[in-house]
C-alpha cells in the first residue's frame, strides 16, 4: 500500500495532521531516520567547491526541527510549500558551513549529492546535533524536504512528537490515529 514515495508521504502527512490536533501535542515531525538510528551518508558537492566531501543527509518534515529542539540559526526551515514541483531546498547544519563554506554566506549556495544529482539550494542553517549520541562527533549535515521525495533515495520511516506533559499519556491516542489511517 505504501510502495511509492508519494503514498508514504501522504501517510506521514495525514498522521502528522491527526497527531498535531491531539490535546497536549506541541509539535510533530518525521524523517527517514531520527538521531541515534543511523543515517544516510553520501558525498556532497557544493557549487563553490568542486571537490566532493562526505556529509550526512536526512529527509525531514517541517516539524522535525522544533520537535527535536534543533534551533534555526539563519535563514528559514522547511514549509508546506517545499513540495514536489517547487525549487529543491536544503537546510544545513553549522558544521557543514564551517567545513565546506568557511567565510561565505551559505544561504543561496547550491549543493548536490553525487555527480548528476540535481542541485539543491540552501535556505537555512540549523544548529549542530550529535546524531550518534553525546560521545560521537558532529558531522556535516544536509536536511532535505521530505515533501520533495524526488530529491532523495530513502524511505521515510521515523515519527516523533513533543508533548506538553508526559508523552506516555499520548501513546494510545497516537496508536489509534495510525490504525485509523492504516
């Protein structure tokens, strides 16, 4: 039933909408992998630096950053307008800027993973996180809009929410929302 990227995205969009409307839910986000669950590493090329370097990539929803408490440092985060058919966009972390764009304004720069991949415009800079836990270092990170599935080769898989109180009190209600869709 969820064999295509569009169908998977529709499921997660519907689940996001339903869970966001539950009492006590502050924010909702989804991604191909949450921190501590691995990621998608690839070479990255920046339009101002022709050499390829390695970076971590994530496909995330607009609610991913506030739900995980990742701050926006400059520019903007994803919006509902960052969908298939719109200009491909990315948010990068501060370590990405330090490593690949030192002394440059990253906003408006373009990047791509691998030769022949489409160029994606950087629209925001997010704070750094330790994807592998506190003991792990911080890697350069590229976030792509999950609503532009033609930009990434991974499946959306993980869902998170932030609650005003004890999140365990919402488990049954969220499970009911999953079952209502699926």
